[in-house]
């Protein structure tokens, strides 16, 4: 499997941005969003784990992920959404209110 280069942005997540940067580029051998999350955790662990995972080891509910401009992915889509070279993945803080 060839590597792809993925652009990462963190929006509204200052603790995560302090660990991985507000904008970064990562080379990824896996091909899904779940693979990207695992790669981030492998590279920046243990610091990133505190901000990305909940107590049960799942993605923290306050973090939303969007690929390019396709909209926010559900948790079920993370292991199925395949990434391509040059994709932009945004990690964003879930904002509620009205």
C-alpha cells in the first residue's frame, strides 16, 4: 500500500493543536479516517490520547471530524471513509447552542 499525504487542521481544539499543531501534514500508510486517528495517536502518544480518546478508548464525543468539505462524519463512518492523497481532514470542537 502506498503512502498518502493528508492535510490536518484543528479548529477550536487548543489542547490538541498544542500537541499536533493547528495545521500539519502527515504521511499515512493506512487508508481510512480511523487509520489517521490511530497514526496521530501513535506519533504523538501519550499526549494526544488525553485529548482525542474518551475513558472507553473511543473518539472523544466533543471532537467532530470532517474530510474536505463533505460534512461531519459519524463515528460509524470513520473506519470506512477512505482517504486519498491531498485530502484535508479537520478535527473540530462540537459546538451546540442556538
